[in-house]
C-alpha cells in the first residue's frame, strides 16, 4: 500500500501539527501553516514514514534561560495571556513586541517553547548518536534576542539548541544561516564564544532588515574569526550566490573543525519572495543542502541538525525548498533524478489537492524554469559579491 518508502534510519524528522499554532496574527507574512503543504508533499512521496517522525518536547525554563533573560521570559509569559494586564501591554514595545512586525499573541510562550524544544530534541537525537541527521522545520527563529522579540521571532530556538549542544555535550558547533536576512540573534548569542562559529549569507543589511551582518563583524576577544558574514548584493542570482557560499563554507569548515552542524534554512532568497531583493531560483535550494550534507560527513561524522526559518512565498517556494532539503538529508533518489532531469514533475496528487486552495498558480516541477531575463547588472553584482567573499575569507587559511 501507498508510495515506496526510501528512508534510511539515519535521519529523523521532528514535527507535530501543534507547531502551526505559532501564529502572530491573521494575514501576517510569517505563517507556519506552510508546514502543512510541505509535509503533505513529502508524505505523498512516501519520504516521511511515521516511524521516523518525533513530536517536539516543550523546552524547559532552564533551557530558555541559557539564552534569554528572566525578565524577558516573564514578559513573554504575561503577554501570552488571552487579555494581558495593562501593565504588561504598555511595556510590550520595550520587549520588542509591536502590532506590525512582531505582535504578541495568546499562547505564544507555550507554542514557542515547543518550537524551541523541537530544536533541542533534534540536537539530542544527533549528539547522542541515535541518528546522524535531524530536521526541524518548525524552528529557525534566528532574530530573537536575549531581551527582545524581533523579526517575527519570540524565542531563539537555534541559539538555545546550540547552547544546549555546547553545555550538555561539550560540542564545537558550526552554525550555517542561509536565510536572506542576517542571522543576527544567533550571531550575538555567540559573538564572544570561540566554540561556536556562525556563518551567515544574506542580502546586505544596507537595504534589508535587520541591518547588521557586515563583513567586518567577526566576533570578539578569543572568538575573533568565529563569526563570518557574506552580505550579498540585491538581485544576486544562483551562480554568484552559490560561488560565495561554497567557497566560504569549505574554508570555514576545514579551519573550524566542528563536532556538529546546525543549519538554518529560511528560503526567502528566492526571486518570488516578497520580502527581499535576491533573485535566486530553486536551484540553490537543491545545491545548498548538498554542500552542507557533504561537509557534515567530511568534518563531523555526519552530525547535522537542519532548521526552518523565513520563507514568505507560502505556495510556490516553501514546500519545494524544504522538501528538497529533507530529500537530500535522507538520501532520497529524487535528488539524483533531478540532476539528470531538470523538468522532473511534482506529484500530481499533491498539485491537485493544493491547487484547489492556492490563490496562485503552483509550479508543476521541482526546479524553476530559469530562462528568466538576466539581471541587467549581473556582471557588476557578481564582481562585487566576489570582493565581499574575499573579505569574508580574509582571516581564514
Ligand atoms: Zn548523510
Ligand atoms: Zn528571513
């Protein structure tokens, strides 16, 4: 019965439908319901057998406190009530909450603690040797800060999970952030921590939230050199993005020698994404997980935790990009098929089911047909990105 199951035992999938309850407000661009068509696509391929799905476990207060201040956690709890006390409502902005970008919402402490716990569980499964790889698409809230919510993120699950890996297992962690926005929250969590290296490729902060992630942010004290930023130009396309990412990743991994890789997979660098100006196609979401996967086996015995993140083209980008990540992580033969056949189609049962409710026309193939008009300043952008990449590599051998 059903589709064939290709899964190897070496990858786990952390998920429960409860995670879609992270809902900032009606109509907000950050919509965790994007997990539903994504999981369904993988299930229709038989790529996620129930035996490898583990539900997240709520993070403990101690785990949250390793990254966030007690004051802030208290505020989040108070603002999670159905009708928060006025005393807390008037202080909300002090803690990063506003009615536009990052509104507080009923139940947010509980559901965000669950998302954080999912990322901690992924680390535990990998570091204990139960599995080589684990994915947690509900995580990746990389903007949350010690004392503040920011950029749609309440608690920083990536920072908590990394802190946990460091304290519980004594691991050296390489964090790789491919979201189009700078991974600021995680960077600042570990800016003076030499055993955590953060590598972020993103659209330059000159034009995009959160404004940080310049190439000269390199870490401080004994951690100098363990923070690497590649701020690429607006309208960067696949070839230039991949060239920068691959060169820097190879050198950073070889020099840092991690025990564990934690990667964040916001898929908002796609040309369709409404919140940024990078012009990449689905090709980077095929190639980039392959690069990270290879690095994980080469440098840290396969230990790899992958998280979700941004991604605001709910229908056309997120389901395909995150499915490709899992298919790569779980050695699914579809990845090889795509290498020989760029026009490989998505399962028709998935297209029929979701096209019925999608407000936009769904792409019918895994990869995009990229005969898009080239960006007029392609050469100039490629040259500028190459200079940025060289600067990022300045202190690496
Ligand atoms: Zn593997
Ligand atoms: Zn983002």
